[in-house]
């Protein structure tokens, strides 16, 4: 149920970007070609503000909302001894009663921050399964009777690509056009039956 607001937001975002297609396309005479922005128009290589402000309110999407807390937790653990958080854990009910869903799951996962300088949002939280199998609730240990698989969510992002401002087809230094693109973001893990025994 916690993913429902995010899915509704993505539906709204897609409709909003489609409605404001003129802003994505640039000037009307381009006939569907995205506008090519110069380095002067985009200080520090950022996306045009109207693209981000009018339709790209990504902050409500789970993969975006988690980034700041993940980065804060990463700073706190930077000087600590590496933990077993990248291995399939032994599930002890008394230790996880107050833990988050991804730690209580029989297909536990962790999040990492994925960074792409040519994508907006540039940082997204990606889920990574900690087990190949799943944890048997009776023993608390991993079993191969089930497989852990990632749950993927479609997310609409902007993709920055070099473009030509003089029509020669050769990229103009520092110039970029922006395209909408759906990507599949892993948001969690679940248990499934193996495809073969």
C-alpha cells in the first residue's frame, strides 16, 4: 500500500509532462526535436528550471525521497567497521521487531544510491537483494526453496544528451537537449518459487 501514492504520482507526472510537451520540445518550429540548450543557458550543467518545476516534482517518489536519509546514514558509517549488511542475514525475530520492512522481510534488501550525472533526478535509491534464496521463518536462515527477486517500479526521468546548435550534426561543446525516459528502478525484493527444482 505504501507504493500506491508513488504510482499515482507517476501517473500524474506522465500526464503533466505530456500536457506541457511544448516546454519539453522547445520552439514550435523544431517539429518534435527537443530544444538544444547552450552552456550559457544552463549554468553548472543543470536542467532548464521550467522542466524541473512544471512537471518534475520527484521528491514524492520513493527512490528520490530515500536518498537524503541514505546519504546521512552513509556519513555516519563511513569510519565504522564494515558490517554484514551486504550478506544474507540470520533473521532473529527479537532483533527485528522494531526494524524497517526491508530488514524484517524474508527476502531482505538494502538500498544504495545510484548516481547518473546525465539523469534528472541524478540520485536515486536502488534496492539490492541480500539473499539469493529466502529466509525460512522457522529457522531464521536462508533456504534455496524460494528465490529472492527484485520488485521494479517505472519512473519517468529526464535524460541529458549532447546536441548540435548549428545544425551540422556535430555536438556543440556544452550544449544539451533533454529527453523524457522511463527507467525501471528496483524498490524492494520478494520471494518467488524457483523456475526449476
